[in-house]
C-alpha cells in the first residue's frame, strides 16, 4: 500500500529499469501510479536525488504538454517523498500493436508531436511503444521519463528519427507511408520549421548517432 493518503495500489502492471507502474485508486478515481524504484548499485543519496529530480521533471513535462493541448495522460499528483507520479488512466492499445496502422491515425500522431514541440517539450523516447490509441482514432503520447524542456533542433530531430526507426522495425512494409503521413500532420502544425527539423533528423541518421545499439521492440 502507498504512504500517500487516499491512494490505493491495486495491481502491478509493469516493472521497468527505472519505475514500477501500478493501477490504483486516488480519491475514488482509477489512476496509473508510476513509482521510481531505488537502484541498489547507486549511492543512496545520489539515488534519492536522481529519483526526485526525474519524478518532478516528468510531472512538469506532462503538465506543460497537457496545458498546451497535447494528448498526454493528465498528471493528478506528484509525491516527492515517495518518488511517485499519479496519472490519468488511458485504456487503449499501443500504436505498436495496431496492424495495419491507418495513415490518417499517423497524421494525428504528427499533430500531437508538433504541438508537443511547439510547447517546448521533447519526448526523448518517441516510439510506437509510447503512443496509446483511444477509441481507435485518438493518439496519446505516454512515458515522459526521458523527456526534456527543449526547443533545440537536434532534440526535436531525435524525436522524429526515433519514431521513423520504430516504424521501420515494427512495420517495415508500411513504414515509408506511415512516416510520410506523420510528417504531413507534423508540417501542418509547425509550418516551415518542420522541414528544418526533418533535415536535422536525416543528418542525425547519417551520422548514426544514438541508434546503432538501440532496440525498437
């Protein structure tokens, strides 16, 4: 059980390297609980500091994105003492599990990523595993654990390249059309800036930076 008043942890649904995800109840409402877990190999003081900073940062990223109209899980509460973030539950399949993916859906993903970038936020891990689709048509971007506040061209380019590589890994026969549709939506929101970001993404790909050892499962 959680130490936070009015919060119940009901079911562990995922456990990653950085955090556990629980389904729970907060003030009578179903929520997702993200708890950053201790790394035993790290110095305890450093570990506590890193978990605190990352928990608070993720909450701020979600709050900024949500206020800018981006489809993200709404952050209800942050508890810095237990390194816990309480978020809205989103019920739907991951984008990676939809086959085939409609190009119209990918255009909507482009809208959301463009709004995210316009708000001064980059995701840092923008793959098909980090988009949930509600009602078959509405994409929501999730898991901002590697996100940052940035308007840097390189950081935005990395987001685009991560999504492109994820599509190529999971849906190779559709990837070109799907990314083209994504970019169509992205450009519709960002205008002329989109071409510059895409060009930087292509430059990063040529350099081979970030991606040689990466898995996109």
